[in-house]
């Protein structure tokens, strides 16, 4: 059973989209990260900001586990020892300037009418787990934690993913979403929801995107269904590879794997929402 306590634990027997993304990166890295534990997880500053903003907006009780350091940096031995002690107690340690930045981003989102509606009418941060005995020896279920969703009386599910970004510009965020697998993530979530709620007849996909620096612009993007549906075959292919992989070798390439570079069409018109 996947729960809050073991959601990020090594070998929790669940397959998530974040793990699938690691396999796409390198099967061997995937194995060492999520199965053997040889690669220790290290949070980047970007990930930390997003995590803490998520906590404030959707799981305030988790933000209570965050502590502001009484040091401007951790270069001194005293500061490093204090930080290590707090982290050993399960605390998320942030600096004062990081706290101010996180709060500014969160307040910018909270002040929007769209987020007020989400807080009032959506289910937030639900862990959905689907048993699956086709995933190979290391996994027995598919799972994910969804930022927000609601199912209307007509069976249409609004699926919302909150993201922080350097820019909430449409073109820049599109490329980030494509590069970091955000479309695949929404497809994964929609599959979990569809299996849990067979009455769902269709989806509307949304990104709420908050900039991480002033003026802390917030944009709402509606994602066309075809961008999400196009991810299904890739997801299924990777899940099948994971289920059948016995060696998890490092990725290798041959001359036949060469990718031809060509200009990219900059006339992106796939997102509805603010520019």
C-alpha cells in the first residue's frame, strides 16, 4: 500500500511517472536510483522551491516540517552540523531568502480566482494506486499523487497540475513541459483516474504555472488533448521495457540511432491561456 509515509521510499513496489522518466534517461541509472539505492536522491534548489510551494498551497501540514535556518549559508562547520542534525530529524531546511521567495510565489497563486476555486471545489493531493501484476518482479502497482482534480456531473474530469518555472511565458513553458515530461505525467494521472473512476467520460487538462521571481506572474494553460494522448504509446512502451528488463544496462547507441538535427517550428499555438 502506497501512503504518505512510503511514497518516496526506495523499493515501495510502486511504479510512478517520475520513475518512468528515470528509465527513459538510462535503465542503469533507474535501477541504481529506485531499486538498489546506490544513487542517493539529491534535491535541487529548483525542486525544493516547487516542493515547498506545493506544500503551502495543497498540503500545509507538510510545510510545518520545514525549518528556516539561522544561518545565511552553510559554509561554517557549525552551520553544516546544525543542518545535518535537522535533516536527520526529517526536517526540510531552507534559508531565510528562500523562505521569502517561496512565500511570494505561493501568495501570488493563492491570490488568483482560479486557485480559490480549486481550493473550494477540487480534490487535492490524493494518492491514487492501481494494483498491476504485469510490471515485472520489482513493482506491483502504478501510482501517483495528483495536485488537483474534479469530476463534473457530465463525467468530465478537470485535471490540474501546479508548476513553478523561471518563466510562465507560453512558448518557454511549452518547451519545458515537453522536455521534462509534464505531458506524459498528465497522461499517467489520467490513466490512474480513469481506472479508479470508470464513470469519467473525458478530461480537460490544465497547468497552473507560477514564476519563481518577481513579478511572480501566474498563468493558466489549457492543454489540448492530442498533446496528452500522443504520450500513451511512449508510456506503454517504457512500462513494458521496465517489466521485462532483467539487466538494466547503461543506454548504448549505434550509428543507426543518430538523430537528425533540424530547425524547430517556433510558431507554437497549442496552449490556450495567457501569453
